[in-house]
C-alpha cells in the first residue's frame, strides 16, 4: 500500500505556516504600537498633523515606534517625536 503525503502535512508546509504566523505576530505588534502612539498623543491633547500621522503609520520599525512613544510622554507637540533624528 502506498502512503500519500499531503502537502499541508509536509514539514516544509508546516515551516511556511509557522513563518507566516511569526510575521503576522510581528505585524500585529507594529500596528498596535502605531495605534498606541497616536492614542497617547490624543490623550495628551497634542494635535497630530497629517505629515506626522503619515510618518507614524508608515513606520515598520518596532524599536523606532517605542522610542517615539517614550518621547511622546514628554513632548509639547507632535513634531518633537522626531527631534533626535
């Protein structure tokens, strides 16, 4: 009797699925960080110009978003997030 190996059970398929899950989790963390940064500015009643919002929403570097969030805690305006760059 011949054994049928289904692709979705193949180790390569499992590896691809796991890589997709890891990428999805990372993208989720980035998206959450972007949203929290914008919320933090909103909670502090700091207006967010379109250029600042676009820069935050296009950022894919989690450590950069975290650095901006730290600066947002003490910033007087949204442009101060990018002062040290």
